[in-house]
C-alpha cells in the first residue's frame, strides 16, 4: 500500500530519499529532452544536446543501482554525497531548466511562457557553484559551497519537482506539441518521491502502490 506521508520534509530527510529524488529529477529532464527531440510537432531537435548533454557532468546512482547523468568530476550515490557534488548538481539542474525553458520559448510552439511559468516562477533560490557562477531567481536563499541548510534544500527540492510537474502539464496542453504524455511519463511515472515544503504542500508521487 502506498504511503500517504512525504518522503522528504523540512524536519526529516535521509540520504537515500535525497539521492533517489536527485536521480529522478535528472532522469526526468533527460527524458523530457529526448521526447521533445522526437516529437513531430516540435521543430527543434537539439533539446537533449543543449539542455542535458552540454550541462550535466555528474553521475547519480539511486538506491536500486540505476544510473543517470554524464561522466564528470563527481559520482553521487546513497553512500556518497558531498557538499561540493551537491552544489554542482543543484547548479546544473538550475542551468538545465533555464536553458530548456528558454529554448522552448524561442521554438515555434503555441505557448511562449515556459521560462516565466516553469523557471522564473519556480526557481526561487540562487545557487553559486565552485567556479563562482550564480543562477536562480529571487532572494529566498542563496546556496553556495559553504553550506546547504536542510530546511532551504527541502524548499528548493519542492520547487524543482513542482517545476517538472508544471512543465510537463504545459507541454501536454500546448497545441503545437504532438505528444501528450509528457506528464504521465516524465512526472507521474518518474518522480517517485514525495516532498513536503514548509507550508505543508506536497508534490511528487508514490513509488509503491
């Protein structure tokens, strides 16, 4: 039976659930990009190249031994997750989502509000990576190599999952996009971790029925 309780919450999070969610987020981004490249209604075919391959250089291995990401300086597993790798991955996820939504807006789709609705309105934290580059919006919190407070990390994770749900719903509703299974494949079937934010809202899906 599926649990009704969130896996990740501001007052409690274990490394297994965190790494599993990170795996699911990166796998979802890769799946969305590949699906856009193959979608007959989407003119551009460079989503995977520009928004995934050119950005990610970290491998994430979940608790079941599944891997996603691309070879680079870090490998994240349930038994190994350092601060430096976490900051780099947070930066790369932010970079990927901004690049993806900007490209969607410049493609000749029906909708041109992907960046506004799925990036600017959702990525409300800033992240500075090891090289001093900064991405993100707002003044909610500024992550940097010096520290990642759990409460703020949970808020960031909630917003990322919310952004994936919003993006896939928007793609399914876009009249130009041929396929209408973005949400079912790359949110419902992929994001199998539930996250609760500080306001008590929960996003994500159960992994066990």
